[in-house]
C-alpha cells in the first residue's frame, strides 16, 4: 500500500529462512529494503535490539514494528498488506497449510538437510528418514502445481528451502538426495517455484549461492558435525 510505512528486512545471504520473508513480500508485491547481516561475523546492534530473544534473521521492520521468526513474518505480511492472499480463505484449508508448514519446520527440515551435509553411515540414516517425510509432503501436491494451488501460497513459502538450496547443497557435497524418479512432483514444484514471475527477482543467483556454500563449506560441516555429536 502506498501509504504504509517503509518496510525493511534484516537477513543474510544464503538463508532459506530469511528467504521465506522475502518470498512473502515478493508474492504480495510489497517493496522492501534488504539489510544484510554477516552470518559468520558480529551481529549488528540493530539485529540484537530488534530480536533480543533469538538474535536471528529474518526480522521484518514495518515502520516502528519489528517481527521475527520466518513463518510468523510470512503470516504478518499476508495480513498487513494488500495483494494475493498467501493463506487460504477456507478455515480448514488454512489450518492444513499451517499444519504442513509446522511439519516442514519441526519434522522434515532437520533429517532432510542433515542427509545433505553429513558424511558416512549417518547420512544413510538421515536420508531414509528425510525422504520418508518428504513423501508425505509431496502427497499434498496431488493435482496441483503449487501447494497453494495455481499460484504459490503460505505453504510454498514455508517449503522454500526445497527449491535451489537443496540442489545447490547436493552439488557442493557431491550427493544425490532428491531423485526425479522418486519424487517427481517435488522436483517439478522446485522448478516451477524458482521460475515463478513474482519470485524470480528475489531468489538468490544460483551461481552466487553455489559459491557461497563452497566458500563456507567447512564452517557448515563443522556446525553439522557438532549437532551430530550432541545427538550421540
């Protein structure tokens, strides 16, 4: 809306969580200013001030208001701005979109991406669990181009990391986790989502994303191995 306060988004390059907020803004047609943090550097005073609880991106700044946590930010954007709705209007469909977004957040993401990053015997275990969960999510695409139907919606935003992030990390690590013959609908969704007209300008450049993960590969592997040790 032309009369609404300025919108800024605190993010860092390469974050699929921050991209959820960007995707929501792009799908709603909301102009915004991107304030990039350094993931491996010192966190800015602005980030610590506006998100003192989690100290993480994304943080949406809308006038004098700050909203954090990616899925919360996406819902706020949907309700605060004009444009195509992200959440369905039907109460049941809206509840199901939130249910599956929570499924992605709290069930799928960890084993799925651990299967991308870890090496050795543990990778097979995470891959089995992650792909079984991915199959459950893929069933929600039956007869649809996007999780939201004919156009991307809230659940598509929640699933953003299954787009270029998954394929880029697989390339960096030299592994194949998601296979076209096993999950054709998810693979087609990833292509359609990445190519959507409203999102093309806000997706990170694939070559830059690839270079980013190659440059920071050892840092990510160290972090993942630390998580693995905590589970043992």
